[in-house]
C-alpha cells in the first residue's frame, strides 16, 4: 500500500523527478477511461434512444409509461400525448413519461 503515499526524499542536486512520478498519471488515465466506458457512454446511449423514441411516437402506438401504465396513443402534440388506457378511458401524459414502445397487439394479448 505504500505506492499510494509517496515517500519523502531529499532533492538531489540534479532535480530529478521521483521514480514513480508517471505512476499516478497511469491511475488517473485508467480511472477516467473506466468512468467513460462504464458510466458516461451507456447513459448517453440510453438518452439518445429515449429521445428517438419520444420523437417517433405516433397515433396507434402501444406504449408503457414510467408509472407502469399501458396504453394506446390516441393523440400526439409537441409536449403531451393522450393514451387510451381502457375502453373509452383516456389519460394525458407528458411525452417524457413514456419509457418503452410495445409491439402491436400487446394490449389485446394481456
């Protein structure tokens, strides 16, 4: 564990850097690479997919909201959609509440 704590050395006349000076940079670069690959990139991919889902909503699509409500899209505006959640029962939702689109016929099979 002593590689985390650099040892105190008297400065030599030549002013040479300690032997492990590049070791910290390797940890920093490795940490940043892991952060990018495991956190940043997947989150950006999910956000891009959700944005394309929201943009492609059309009348007749079957969707699931964040609250778990299943419904068929009856009306689409810029910010909101109207879902038919039952026989003649309609509810208004923000477009961003939609988390997934279902294959056609899913609601009848349930």
